[in-house]
């Protein structure tokens, strides 16, 4: 079966430019790729035919031979283009598809196409900044000023890396591809272009300020808004505030990782706050009122019921931490604050206080039910041991 005309396969005219050929291939490659047409033999055959056509027409020498001789230029090793055929009539579609892979997914790799060839600009590195805040700052939210060490775009050359902000030129060795190919028998070997180091462009007169990099080292001062409700591990992303890209490439991002410092009074668990509050023995026995602090800076009065035991917990609704954000299963209400009462035993008693406590102890045998119950259990245990 006669092969179809390569221009017809790609859907372009014979006078199409290299960019038009590449654009046509990219469009059809997306439509015919095996991942989108699983188990479709027709699409698989069309995809191979498309790659064979593009592998020929993207190469200036092969294209010139094809324009002059047609398919005969590659039959029986004709024209010295043995590297094009893999010996079985199929094109090396792996190298053809790789040729546009970067254009299809270049944004993910921090690269972009442009100019007359494949102009590569390197995306800047992402930066991490660890920021420590107090619990009060996490409760209220705050604006922090931070100093970030890193690189910024060179103002002397506007990030081009060239003296006088002259745009870089296409690398003559790789024609802007950033890589060179060498055919060895049935194999095509690709390697990074030694002239431009894979950038696809070269700077003839490097900027004296940045030495051709297009960026310089400089600390930056940024104002960062810390929202209320952050906790340790919260990550804040500032797009474009990372390292500047090489030769005008896009900047990376800055990631701020929050650490909330321990508090001398409150213990945090998500939106819940907890604190221990000591109460006197007399207040615990007789009952009364105490004042407890809240994280917002206020005070709340708490009524202590008579006969309160150490370890009793009381809840203050809405006095905990605010929510950071609303999501599935989350509401916008602040958490609660738990108070754990600790009955304090008096120390450094005077002689009179000791006398009063002894008198109280002598007449209060019926006022300690837990003590009585415990010793009754002990007595029963001993009796069983004797039996």
C-alpha cells in the first residue's frame, strides 16, 4: 500500500513553516495518542504515520530531500538518511514525540517556547520560610514583616542576562533546541547542547552585574498576612515570591510554614483550648466563683459547685480558637475552652491552722465518701485474703 503524502498526513501545505508543521503535529498528536484511544488499532496506525511524517518534515535536510524525491529519498538508505528509518519502514516516533513533549508539558517543567527556536527560560526555585508565631497571634491573625534571602531579577539587564538588555540569540549549535542529536547506526543519541547548556539561547555580551544569569542575590522584605486560626504545620503559599528565574524565566513560589509557640497557660488541640486552674480547698468544699483568663485577652467568671473534686472539667463555649477556613464537615464556629480544676492543698500551716484542721478532721468522718468507700474496699480485700 502506497504511503500517504507527509504534508497530507499533517494537514499542512508544502509551503508551511517549521512552526506551522509543529503546531499541526501537536494538535493531531493529542487527538491520536494511544492513551486517549486505548485498544484502537486505527488510531494507533494513524499515530505512527503522523510521527513518521513529522520526524521527516521537522528536519531541514530530510524535508529538503523529501520535497525533491518524495518517499524514494528514504528507500534503501537513499540520500544517506539511514538514521531516519529503523530498518522496518517505521519512523523513530519516540524522538519525534519527544521533540514536542516539552511544548505540551513545558509549563510543568518551568520552561516555555518562544522565538525562532526552542527558547528555554529556567523557572526559579521555590523557597521555604519557617515562621514562628505566638498563640495570641494565631488567635487574632497578624501581619508579619519577614526578610527573605534569595535572588531577584537583575535590573541592569531586565533579567535578560545580556548587556544593555539585548535579547539572547538562538544557539547556532542546536538551533534553539537545547540538545543535539547524533545518529549511530540504528540509534539516535541525544545529549545536552554543549554551547548553550540546554538553554537554547546564548548571550553574546553577558551583563556585568549578573554575569549573564539574569538575576542577582538580594534580600527582600515582605509583609505577610497570617490569618486567624493557623496552627503548627499550616502552609501559606505566596505565588511568584520565590527565587527569580534564569534569564527572565518565571519566579518560583514562597512557602511559609507556620509554627505556633507553646503557651504558658493554654494547651491547644485543634480549635480546643485547655488550661488548669487551681482552687483553694475551702472554695472547692464550700463553692464559690473564680475568674479565668481567655485567649482573647478577656476574663470569664466560673461558678464552682460545693464539693468540687480535683480534676473536674468545665467547658466555656466559644472561647477556643477560631476556624482557619471552612470546608466539608467544618463549621465557622470557634472551639471551646476546657477548664480542669486542681484543688490545692495548703502548705506552710501555722500552729492555729493545724489545730483547726485537726478539729475539722475529727468531726468530718461523714464528709469524705470517696475516702470511706476506698477503705471499705481495702477492708473487704484483706478479709478475702484472710479467708
